[in-house]
């Protein structure tokens, strides 16, 4: 390995060496047998690029527009919680790196810094993520805080309404480790713990007990009365739900399986992306979250209909390597690899990337 990381896998390997094993397992692990986690990389590896020559593509423009907001590159950070596990600056460093790159930082409700502190650290584009809580007043209050702090869109995560079985966490007794939840009041944390489903397989995430497994699409109507922000639903994995999202007027959706952390043996997000894009139609901006490790992965997702992509685990690898500068290094690698892919396939703009860029790769003998 080179003295400094030259790709995201190098960042991953260095973080695994440096981080406490219990925290590494929390970040790296997934649900039950982790089959979908392994499947995700394989799915990208089995999509082939189609290079073109003599296209005159001497430079590329990577900028694109998401929900009416122009960003410099078609990738952004996912709303992963607990950036402080990787570096003391946590989400503050993430916000600074994203702003430096002219892209969106997605702030998790489970951040190790507050909504307001992140907003004050830098004037960059930010989205805020939360859930449908059983206590709707909790959700309304957090949305109001995000609006007041200048966040430009609201991500609602839908696939985390019930505690999952993450076996690495169980073996590490992760549930007994303290968790920083600075965006919740002590009363809200206590309420979530009381409501949580309890079992001997508790993965240490029982604070999710405040998330409402009884929420339905009709709850979007209530949410519209609470906020004027664009609303993005995260956790869509089927064409059926993509169609419902469009019918109910969601502004955007994120094809995501929560990093394979909640339900195992699903398809990878890149595999289910095309059916969601087709079902949602042209009025809904569709993003992909999951497994992005190369600039070529980004191009493949765009070719299959995503407007942009998000990534989660590489945030922690970059932060752990060097805080803001480390994450900036991750972003630079993705940008440079995407540029190589676009030039060598003759795609000068993001809009020029379409399904003709790729083919399903046949299995090798």
C-alpha cells in the first residue's frame, strides 16, 4: 500500500487498523449474515462500461441540479449518524469538506453535533434527516429547528422503524455502550428507550423505539402541514414504492437499504434502481445510496437513472484518516475517478450519461 491512500479501499483498510474494534464493527457491519453487504460490491463489478474514442472530450462538467439546487459533483454524503466515532470534529468536519467541494452534506438526527452547530460551522448546502416518530411533536420540533438553521430539504428515513439484528453489535455488547444523541432531549431519549422492542438479540440500537412502525403514506399529508421544505423519502427499494412516492407527491427519493444494516438478503440498491426510476417517473428526483467506492460506480448509477449518489461508510474512513482533510481526500478521489470514466467513455456532461454507457457483464468462465 502507498504511504497515502490512493483509493477508497485504502482509506477503509487504514480505518480498520486504527479504530477501536467495537466501533469499527458498528460502522462496517450489517444485518444477520451480511449477504446483501457482500452482494453490493459484486453488483457494481458485474456492470461493464462501454468506452468510446475520438469523441473530442477533452474536459468534463460534473455539475448537476438536485431539487433545484446546483452542486458541483453528482455525489454527496449520506445522513449517517455518529461521525464523532471517527473523528472528534465529526459532522463539523463533514460539513466543511462538503462545502469546500460544492456539494450537499446530509445531517443525521443521530449526529454527534447539533443541527445548529453544524449549520454555524460553514455556509454550505445542507439537508436534514429524521424519521416518522411515534411522538409527532418530536418530529415537528426537529423539522422546525432544521428550517430555522437553514437546511434546504428534509430526508425522512423509512426503513428503520424496527430494531434490526446486527450480530457484530450483539457479540460486542454494543447496546451497553454510551451513545451521544445531542439532537434529542433527555426526555426524548428516555421515551425512545421505553418504547423500544426488547429481545435478547438487541443490537444496541433500542433508541429507535421512538420510530413509528405504524406510519403510512398518508402521514406525508400531515408532514406537509409542518414544513414547506422539499421532502425526500429514503429507503425505497421497489417499483411499487417508487410509484406511490410519485403519486403522493414526494419531491425526491433515495434508493437505499440502509447500508444493508436492517434487512438482509435484499437486492443491492444498484440492482433495484432501474425499476424505482421507471416507476417514479420524471417528476421525482431519484438518488442512489449504497456501495459507492469508485468514480466508475457513480457513472454506472447515473447511467441507470439516478440523478446523483450518496455514500455513508467512506465518510468515516476519511474522517478517521484526517478529519476534514481526510474526507476531502475521499471526495477528490471520487471526483478524479469519475472524470477519468467520463473522458474515456466520451461523456462531457452529467446529462450525457445514459444507459448506452453500460452493459450487464456476462459471467467469466
